[in-house]
């Protein structure tokens, strides 16, 4: 790598480790960023971690930053947060969530609204729009010419075009489960919408997140799975149909993707 490029990227590749669901460990410019922590199996273990967990709270490296897209149990696990090192900075989408995280002992908790940015050490984090039944932000973490877009579990939003135009995204993490609820309707992108998003975001690499959620109660299992039918295989096919330049990387829990 020429020395200029290495300076821009901090000299280190981006690494993304799939911990499970929307919980991803991003390594950017040597900083360790955790997204949407979900480690517990709440409701007495009824809601199953879909594909197993790639790492326990105790296995986590020292974190620099935790990004919380919204306060749903599978994105903001307060019990897990209470067991983490409180030295990490935290970014939350609303004051209520931020206050609850602050109460756990975290000293640096910031609320960012869409299009607001802050520096955390050497990286810039920008909150971006999200659409979900509760207040949700999606985020970009950037350093030099490297950036990671994290889509939480947003619905399809018209802002994807503007986000793709404004930022030079290296890798996009996009939810694909297509969760559709009786009263609320569609609350999370499905593989077709996520593929549209990948095209508009102009990211050369896309990683599907947030799929295969399940329940441990057999009678409810089928119902639950029908409510969230999107799979990474469908996402691969939909992206391929639109733009073969975009590489989709599907990770197993614990598996790591690394940029060049
Ligand atoms: Zn949610």
C-alpha cells in the first residue's frame, strides 16, 4: 500500500466481526466499536438469539465506542451494558436511552440526532436517519478514506440516496429480516429493500445483519419466523440482480471480514 493511502486509513484495515443479530464489533483505525449490544436471551430465554452468539460480554476487547441505534431489547441490552467496561464512549439516539445508559456508570454518553456528528478520538461518527416504531438512528463511523455504515434495524428510508451521495462508504451493514407486525406493518427492511439501499449507498461491500430471529416456544416459532422471513441468501440474490459490483459478505457468528 502506498504510504499516502496508509496514512489515510490509519494503516490498518477495517475488521468486522459478527457477534450476532445487529451486534457487530467494528475495528476502524485501530479503534474498537460495538454496535447494538444484545447478549442476553430475555423473557426467560423465550426469544432465542437467532444464530447463536459469536462472543460473550467477557470475551469483548476493550471498547472505545458503543453505538446504540434504538432502545429495543435486541439492540440495547442494558444488562450486558452494565457488565461492560464503562470507559467506552456511547452514542444513543434519544435522551431517555442515553440517561438509562448513563445510570449504568458510563461517563461519556452523547445523543446525536440525524446528520449530527462528533469525534470520538480520531474517528468521526455521524448519526443518520432511521425509521422504526421507536426513535432510531443509523450511523456512519469514518476515518480518512474508510467508513462503515450501520443500519440498525431500520425500515427502508428515502435518505439512503443522500447518504450514499454524501459519504464514501467502504462497507454497509444492512438489516434484511423484513419484520412485519400485525399492527405496525413493515418495521425492518426486507432483502429487496436492503438491496435497493445497498445500491443507493454505493458501498462496494455489504454485510447482512438482523435475520433468523426465533422463539423457543414451538407453537409460536412458526408465527415468529413468518413475521421475519428475510434471509441473507435472498439479499445476495437481490443485490446480484441489481449490481454485480457490490460484494455481499455473509458472516457466521464469531466470523470476521477484513478490508484490503
Ligand atoms: Zn427494533
